[in-house]
């Protein structure tokens, strides 16, 4: 459902702005948009669904939507060979969620029952991506890099009838650390809108229950995962955001959860960059503003 909404929003934006015309005094390129600035921060809010088709209790196979906050440090540089860093801090958003529950109920509690699901996971301390542009053109880039991240996974031993009322966490529950590769791409829609995508495939490097997992005949890291993130960004800093983070189970236990998120946010700092600070097309008049 969230994927369909995202595709609809994306299509409407494209059709709306296709009717506009570019400025003739400066040919639109990725390099002269306001998105071409480094060291900016994204703040956003999401509606999140948890999906796990493997769980035994059918009502827990798709849960939500849940409210969530997000914070990112996200560099964008479109020059050939340029590097970029993206750091996502999911834990900070979760802490704000916990504090909100504490103020409302005078205790830290699961105020919307997200942790009562059979399966649930969230980011840990950090998600760090570093990548470099391999192909850089006026209207698109493609790049490759690496990712390091951690997850906290929860799987409760709940049967097909939703029992027992106080289930234990299974052996795959706990903290894990992951690493892998990143593919990123940037697309110029027009002088006001850009699209940014990144995809990573991560492999389990460490799990807090490694020794116990091995003793009981399971892989020492019970999950790998992949994640797709897509952002449509306006020059004002407003953006629409979609994420799909899918775990890949390496055991036969009935759990393989995904987080699917759709939301909106604001990219801090873009308002500071007027046309005079953009890198100019050498064929344009340097006295004229980009926008």
C-alpha cells in the first residue's frame, strides 16, 4: 500500500513539473541545483508498517501504521568522482518516542503496541554509508560505496493462536552489526526538483548471541538485510521520503521482518544557498541568478 502511494506521488510530481519551462539563462544540471551542497541535515516524520509473512500468528503479519521520527546527516555532491557520507540516526527518533510515552503515561511504555508484535526491528546507534560517483552527468549520477550499520531485532515465540500471553524472545532476538555495499543514484527532474536513491545489501558480521546460536546449530549471524531509500527533493528543502528495509533470514525460524516507511521532511540549510553561491554553467552569464 505504501509503495503504491509513493509511486502515485512520484508520478504526480513528474506530470505537474513537466508542464513547466526551464530558465534559458542557465541550463539546468544537477551541479547547479540547490541540492548540490555538502553537510546538510534531514529531519523527517514517517508512517511505518511492519511486515513479516513468516510469522505464525496471521494478525501480526502486517502491523501499523506507526509514527516515527528520523534524523540524517546527508551530503550530496554531483561532481565526477566526488564522495559523500550519509549517516542515519534511527535511535534518536526512538528515544523521542520513548520520552513521549513517559510524559503521557508517567512511565516508559509501548504506547502504540509496536513492541507487542511477533517481529520488530529498529536501527541501533548508527547507519553509515560512504560512496563515490562513478558516472556523473548533467542529469544523473551513479555511484558505489560501502555501508556499516547495526540493528536491534525482536522476535517473540507466539503461536498461530497468538499464545502465550507473555511470550519469550527467540534466540535470534538481539543486537547485530552488519556491513556491505551501496549503490546510489541522483536524477535531475527539473531546475526545482531532484530525485535521490540509494540501495544497500548488508551481511551479518556480528550478533550478540553468536556463541549460543552456534551451540544450537544456527548460523552465528541469523540475518542479512537490504534497504532501498528514495527521496524526491524540492529546492525549498521539502522532500517526500520512502524506505523499505528487508531482513533476510538465515535460519528456519518463522521470522523475516521488513520496515516500510513513507513520510515527509525538510532538508536544513538549502535556504542559505541562493543562485549566487551555485557553481555556474560557464556558458551562462555569471551575474544572473540560478533561480
